[in-house]
C-alpha cells in the first residue's frame, strides 16, 4: 500500500482525522510567520502599545463576529462550511499586512486586525466543536495530546525556516510561503461531511448560560491569561535579545519541549486524575515565570522557553481534559462558543497589563506577575471544585 493510499485510509477512518491533518498543516504554515507578526509591526515603526492594541482589536472584533456572524452561519450552513470560511479571511489578513509594509499606511493594520479576528474565530469555533463532537470521553487526554503534540513536532522547523528566510530575504517571501502552506491545509477538509449544528443560543440566554457554569468560565479566563502571557514572552525575548532570529529560535525551543512531552502526558491523564497534573504543571509554571524576571542572555531565554513548554504541555492537556470531560455530552457546542467570552477577557487582562507596564524593559517584567496570579487563582478553583466533588460523592 502506497503512502497516498495510507493517507486516504487514515482520513476516511474518522472525521476527526481530517480535522487533525488540516490542523497540522495549518499550524506548520502559521508557525513560520505567526511569531514574526509582532516583530513585523515593531520593525515597521509601530510601538509596543500599538502592537498590543492590534491584537486586542483582533480578539474583540472576532468575539463580536462570533455572535453576529459565526454562530448564525453555523446554525444555517453547518460547522464544516464555516470552518472553510477561515481561509479567505486569513489570506486577506496576510495581503493587507504586506500592503502596510509597502505603503506605511497605519490604517491598514487596524483593518488587518479585524480580518485576523474574523479568520481566527471562524477557525477555532468550528474546530473546537468538531473536535469535541468526534472525540471520546475515555480517551480525551490522548486525543488532546495528539492535537497538541503532532503540530508542535512539525512546528519545530517552521520558526527556524522563517528565521533564515526573513533575515535573508525579508517578510514578504515568508508570507508567500506561509500562504501556500495555508492553502494546502484546506485539502484534507474537502472530503469532510457537512453537518448542521443545533445550538440553542442567542443574546437573551447568554448571561443565564454563563452563570450556570460560572466556575468553569472563570477558570477559562484564568487559563487564557496564562496562555496569552506565553505569547508575550516571545515578544519580550525579541526586545531583550534584539535580533530577528530570536523569535524563530524561541518558537522552535517551545515546540521541541512541548512536542516531546505531550504524547506521554496524554496517556497518563487518561489513566489518572487530570487535576493532579494541572496542579503539578501550575507549580512548575510559577517557578519558571519567577526565573524569567532575571533573564538577560539569549541562551538562558531559550532554555527557559523549552522548560516552560514542557510545563505548558502538561498544563494545557490536563486542564482541557479536565474541562472537556466535564462538558462532554451536555450542551457541548454551546460551551465551546460561550467559552470564547472568558477566553477573550483573559487575553484582554494580559494586554492591559502589558500596556500598563510597557514604559521600559524593567517595568515590562512586572507583567510576569499577571500569569503567576492567574495560576494561583486556578489552583484555588481546582481545590474548591475537588472538595465540592468529594463532598457530593460522600453525600451520595
């Protein structure tokens, strides 16, 4: 059996495999350029404050689009067709950003931010719904590890390739290569079955549904503070080290650490209590964020990044296994949509912290307190939920 036949059999075995392959190819394409978009803005005369506002606008516009555009479309044409709408938005985002580098028209970066938000949320909302619908509760940790580890493994090479191309030829050739990779990632989705998703969600019942799962949604906000802080670390490393290669090396270091660990931890989580691994990873992340206060050299920055990626792999896979097992089979599509509200709020907390402390390199380090506080908050919620669960079992 040839390689093409094996791939066809793999894609047809489970619908989730088509999503996985498309996700891997897309991740590789975006790993080439994603870490460099903040650098592109900084290199073209934008302040750190403008870079943060760019990403803030992207997330806010994407969240608004979720309820005004994406959810109505999912109800009408299905999650799969909306999933495919991501591609023109992302390509348009690339084109507008490159026109900005040529013309210097600052207004274009705000248009690009809106396109980025529309693309990102039209990808992740259907992606998360399709993943949860096609995954199994008893193998949630392993499925999450597969989705997390395989893209990370291939992403080791993307940032390194980008570092070489951007330093030698500039940003535009790298965007062209990333766009080709992005278009290739669409191919596995051509055979996926279309479906109509039943979602009983509108503006009037959103507050009630948020309140119903208030503790989980608060944890989601804290989780995204932790995740988005890792994103800022890449920008901070570039500002400290001061070379165009730095973001690529940081991205590769992060991919190496998480790829090696994710598959191992996924199987462990399915056989044990995910909350234990969330707690262990939380302590490790607090320690590593504390070390980052004192990073001055590039080699220490790369080493800390690789170490943090180990902990983030354990944290994310165990945390999402804990949350998704809880919501599996119970209005799961609605949960995957509503979680974007605390997700964006968590990201805005990080952006606000960066803007507040963006005056100097020394004060920017104070932003590191934000994820540390968020992790401590998550630990409190986990302990509370564990005690409540234990009490409920005793009462039974």
